[in-house]
C-alpha cells in the first residue's frame, strides 16, 4: 500500500450497513469504496465498476442468441416449424392475383414498373 495515508473516521450505523452491502455487492473492500466515493465527490472521475451478475445475464443472452442451444431443443423447434409449414394451406397466388387485378385494374407489379 505505498502512497496511502491511513485515516480513521466514524459513520452512522445505517451508513456502515450501506457501506458493507455496497462493498460486498461490488466485490471490493470498504476502503476502496470510500476512496471511489471521495474521488467521485471531488469530480476526479472514477472508473465505473462492472456488475458481475449483470455480465453473467448478458453472457447467457448472447450465447442464446448465438444459437448455443441444445440439439434436442433445436430439433424440437425445427420439427414444430416443419409441422406448421405443412398446416398452412397452399395459396393460389395466380388466381388471387388475376381476381385482384380484375377488381382493381392494376397489380402490384404494375406499380413497380411506373
């Protein structure tokens, strides 16, 4: 601890409880938390602490989005999607398109050609 000066001071019981809880939550010592608070109060800029629990939640989210799911879950999803595709009735696009053109006098493709 070179360059440090020992200080001793009194805090109220509620401040003591708060100090202990914050230090525990952040994974740092109470002394480090007091030093950071003094720097912040003095406007000297403090490097923000990362919340380890928040990082774990973010990591889990990223892994899930990256497709790191179990093979069983992926296969179940694929089977459900295939079943859904079979259940959707086939559209008669040509007939529907002609009927719509007769009714309106134009088609979607006509709009794109203009």
